[in-house]
C-alpha cells in the first residue's frame, strides 16, 4: 500500500526528513565521545515533529477534509494531540490496526518532553526511551503505508535502528518488547515467531529479530542435539538454551 492523497504525500516527505534527522541523532548519541545532551534534545524535537507530520499524513489520507483541519473556516494544522484524537475517533479508527492504535497512544506522551524543551529549561536527565519506541513504530507503519522504513531512509549495515534500541532504558525494555511483539504478530498472523536469544522478544522472522535488529542462525547443539538459535554476529561465548553447553564461537556448532 502507498499514500495516494497529494497533501498526504507532501506531509510524508516532511515526516521522512524528521525521521532521518532523529535517526542521525540517535546514532550520534550512542558514541562514547559525544555531546549526549545535545543529541537527546534533538532526538526529542525531531521525533515529535516526525510523529506530528506523520499523524497529519494519516488523517489527510483517511479524511482529507476532517474538521480537525479547520478553525473558524480556515485550514490549519491542529497539533499532535488533537490530530491523534481525530485519528482515534470511531469514524477513523476502524482504518487503523490495533498495533497502529498503540503507536498513536504512544504519540500522546510526546508533547510533555517537547514542550519542556521549547518553552523552558532543558531537563538534565533526558530519557528518550519513548522517542526510540516511537520512531521504530513509525518505521513499521511507514513501510506498510508509504513503502519506506527507517532502513530505507538511512541505508547502512548494521541497521541504524540498532542504535535506536540502545537508547531505551532498561526499565522500559519490557514495554518496548510488548510494543514490538504486537506489530510482529499483526504483520505475520500465520507465521511461527521465535524468541530472540539476544533481547528475549518473540520477534524473530526469517532469521532476523524485528525488536533488536540482530541476525540469528538456527543450529543443532552437538551435545544435546536440540535445535537452538544463536546470534550470527556475536563474537563471544554463547550457550545452548536447552542443555547449557557453552561454545566459544557459534561456528563450532553444526548447521541445522
């Protein structure tokens, strides 16, 4: 599926630019010698703008002349919260999947940190976990509705989305896992979904984890002869999830 409404297409280009900008700041924020304060600030601002224009895009595609776009008879863009409210109205909501509705509800958490930066002092301890979840969620919907994902916008290996996941705090990982699992199950209704040995999410599709963006391999453990999953790029010791046998390198295992 791709966006058909011409105004929506222009809004997607605007959102796309902010997605790229946010991804670049997520990637820079991961570096050891960097101004994390600066990059977190621009992650928050860029993700908010991406979510806002992406919401406009969806509403224009679903209902070009929705009343949310008009004030005193003149066209305007109403802001993120009002647009999300319009998208979640029963007249529009039926066009969204359950996972997409979860993402829109996540958008509702973006105004507060953005407004603190725009209208006041920048908080010293910035948490960008919600922004990380948001941009990965937008990427999944954009792939389905606009034929482009974050990996299409910033083409690099390994996926730049791995840097985004690094920004999620440990106490938000369970929330993130459940969030992504909802998308994966919805997008792959008849697919057997395996658990990732790296992040623990049931998100492995075709030897690739949709949650932590690691490539994995199916192997046969030579000790217990059970089929196990190992992280392809992991250079250190891994172990069999069935018998606990340890291996210095996954090359010592036989192919499944």
